[in-house]
C-alpha cells in the first residue's frame, strides 16, 4: 500500500531534511508540505493523507491543537510529532501519536519509524475501529512504543504514572493504574492489589505468603507481584484455588 504523507514544519532546513530522509529511506509519497498550521488544516479538510509529520511549534495553529482537530476526522491519519522539546511527549501519548521524533533528527531513528509505518500499512485492517482494544502507546526515553495489549505482563503504579512491564522491558504509561485498567480487557487482566495488575495468562507460579496471601511469579518479567487481602477471594476464584 502506497502511503501519502503531509509535512507541517516551519523551519525550511528541517523540512528539507525530513523530506530527504523520507524519500531516501521509504516509498512514502509526500503530497504536500506547509509551514503554517492553519494552511495544513485547510488542506486536510479536503485531502486525505495517511501520515502527518507534524512540528509542534508552527504558526497560526500549533501542532498539538492541529493534532486534536485531526483526531475528530472520520479518516484519521497517523501522527508523527517532530520537535526539539521533550516536554510534549505526554501530550503526544494521549493523542495516540505513532512516534515522537526529537530534533535534531537521528537518521537511524527516522529509518526505523519509516519501516514501522510501511509495515503497519501492509497489515490487514482490524475488525474493530477501536485501536485501544488491541494496542496501547507506552513510552521509553521519549520514544512512543505501540505495544500489543497481549504483550503486557504486569503494571505497577508509581504516583501519577504507571510502569508497564513486557518481555522486552519496563515502559511508562503517563496515566494512573486506574486509567490504565479501563483500557485493558477484564478477561485477561486482574488488579490483584491497589498498586498492581497482572496479565493472568503470564502467571507462572503462585507462592503462599504471609497472612494467607500470595506472591505471583510471572513467566516473562522479574518483579514478584503481591495479592492484597482485599483481592484474595476474587483471585482464588479466578485462579480456581
């Protein structure tokens, strides 16, 4: 599938560099480029694109506001933010951006992103239009990782963010564990403690613990997860203990 892309970048050299990298390392077709957010928004109202490479600091309409408007479109292009500022990463997460490229651009990072975009374009469409039922955006070192929900082994609350563990390592979801639980299927995930939830398909061993509770050993990650007394009955029923 041929992907059509739009670049929104007000710095000429940055726009030229990104154009060069896209044309050099992918078959993505750049159909237009703008240095103004409002002009880009007008273009998108009458033209469909698959990917928008979006600088956050652009005139008229900044990148975040433009992305929020794009999210209301019936045909929603994938968003890739490009910026020199790390502090917008959480907002990018909430807008379900595909990635978050920091300037100056790293060519290898761009190559990896382009490969990801083209791979996703070849995947068959999901039966449901709600991507959250299949994947979730997690963060590591200001990079956004689109992660299959089935790959999540457990999650641990850490104040206003949540550490999410997969077999590949520990990532961050910039939301509370309660908000995360709303995105996870209850058929596979169980909140065994106010600060912990587990993927029940990843449970390897159930270890008797103090006060008739349990510690859970998972198959693919190191942390042992406690079961609180308030969740003990539900856990026993779930695991047929």
